[in-house]
C-alpha cells in the first residue's frame, strides 16, 4: 500500500521561511497552504521572499493582516493538514489554529536561550559566542514547547548580527532536514525545554541603537555588531545630525586621552568609550551618505564653537 504524503500548512517569512519551506518540499511534504506576510514599504527588505517561492512552486498562499481572523482559521481547517510549521512568521498563532494539527516552530537560538523576538540580535548584543536554531513544538506560550532538533553555530568576535543570521539560516535548514524523516514517521525525539534556564527577550526598535559612549568599548561594539546594516544601525546625535556606524572594529590597544564620543585622530574616525578604549570607525553615515574624517572634524569643530 502506497502511503500518502503528509499534508502541511506552513506559516513562513524571511530567509529561514524560504529555506525551511524548500526542505519540506524536498522531503516530499504536500504543502497545501502557506501563510506569509506582505512586505512593508517602510522596511529595508534585504531577505528572500516566501511569496515568490510559492509563486514559482505553485503553492497556494495568503497574506492576512490578522492571524486571528475567522476566515484564516476556516482556510486552514479546509486544507486538512496533518502537520503545521512556523518558520519566522511574525505573528503569534492563537490556540484555535494550534488545535487544528500538531505544530512546530523554528526559533533562531539554542533554546531555552534567547526566547522571544530578535534572538540573533540579542545574542550578539550580549556577547554570546554561540547560537543556532531549534525546531520545537508550538504551544500558546512562545518558544516553550519540547525541542525536536537543534543545530549550533559559532559567533566570532567581529561577526555582525547580519553575518550570524546567515549562519542561523543554514542551521535552521540543517535542523529541519535532519529530523524531518522521523517527524513524518511519528518517531521524532522530544527534549524538554527547560524554561528555568535562558531568558525571554522582546522586540527591538531603531531607537534601541542609540549609543551611550560612557559604556565600555566592548559593550558599545557589541551594540554596533547587533544592529549594523542592513539593520537600522548604532547611532549617535551631534546637534541636529544623526550619525550611524556602518562598519567598525574594536581597537585592541589604547587611544589618545579624549572625551567619550566621536573623534577624529590622524584623519581617522574613532568612537571613544567610557573605559578609555575606542572603536575604529571605517564607515560613518549621515542621512545615508558616508561622512569623511575631514567632514566630521569640521562638523565637530562647528558644534563645539556653538
């Protein structure tokens, strides 16, 4: 007797959504419906499109504004899924949807570490040396279900969150690929998710990138790495102008005795921090344009005169 492929409803967005959806298709899963997001005109869209993948593969998809809409629940029930998956979908799923079929979420950390929003950015901000991806059972409580599969990746000292996210995307693909045959066969192992460890973190806003130059240089550098473009970037205001750090490195040695903040020394831009150490800033932006050391020096002099 030929066994029918498992039917799935998939909630997906971003690069992780694209790669994990491809894993399901390669694994023979019948993806009956994909729920994704409309790209926002106010967001820097640097990632791949789940909608485009659905159009290429001929997969039915919807882009609802509200995950709790009755018509969405009706559409999901009509698909009669055996399984459901969430791959970087941005909305919480209500219990009514979770009750339709067993559901599994891909989270961008090694659970129970960094539960909640923006896990890669938070890991870099806190100076973590490792992160990864975890496939876990979905419950109404976020990132709390039993863990089926995990894949770790390193965070190197100068990695930005963008670079780490690229690794996490591959980790998510591997974590799903390795456990998918067992999951489809109903034999996937479960490891309890110990919520007494790790912690829960909320979303981040552009304003969270404001630099406090009184902080130690390593802390400021971690902030830069955590929000460096294509994220909104770590920034500082001088007078009416906002300066965003595009590229920087932590200076390993000492710097001249200067007050905390932006400074120009020997035609090079530095960010001097509260512990006397500094960031060497290789690219500084204002209004989206790169600022030269000479321009910054003139602007700093003008501001001091004022």
